[in-house]
C-alpha cells in the first residue's frame, strides 16, 4: 500500500502547483524596482523545493529564485486573521484614548479648582474652551 502524504506535504505540494500555474499563466509581470520578468523555462520542482528561472525583459538576464515551501499547523498567534489584528489594535487604541480622556478630565478639574480660588484664571479657561463648572460648555 502506498504511503499517504502528510498534511504538510499535501499542502506544500498544492502550493507549488498553484505557484507554477500562476507563473505560467501570468506571462510577463512587473516586480517593483526590478522590472518586468517572465518565466524563463519549465519548472522542475521536487516536493517542497525547487528553482524558478525568471528572465528580466529589459536586459534579458536570467535569474534563479530558489523557492522552498514547508507547511505546518499555525500557532494561535499566527492563526489570527487580519481582521482580528485590526480589532485588537482598535481595542488598544480605545483603551489609550479612554486613558487620555481621563487625564484631560483630571487636568480640567485642576484648572477649575484654580479658577475657583483665583478668578483671574477664568479668562484662560474660556480661551481653552473649559467651563468653570464641570459638565457645562462655555458660551460661544
């Protein structure tokens, strides 16, 4: 009975096949900062690795790119999707914003206390858009 390939071998093999098809179907494609390239020969890959020969069109130089693909189960951190990373980042930014808003509220409370003790501070509060009484907005 033939040996069944492992999940890792199956996934790596399919990825190789997809890359090969993509390169063959793509024809000429642009590599930013390098130029237009095309496949310069048949791909002859062993399972998991192989060279890819590409020709840069402007100078006809052939380049060899050694591609190795391995597969393994992702760690929980690696398995996070872009959306999950974005949600985590949004939550962190919200925490930072809440902390800054609390700090602003505390500073405004200190300024109100100063204004209560020294009415000469009231014009400065008005210029800053801070009401002398908490919870009220200054008249515009």
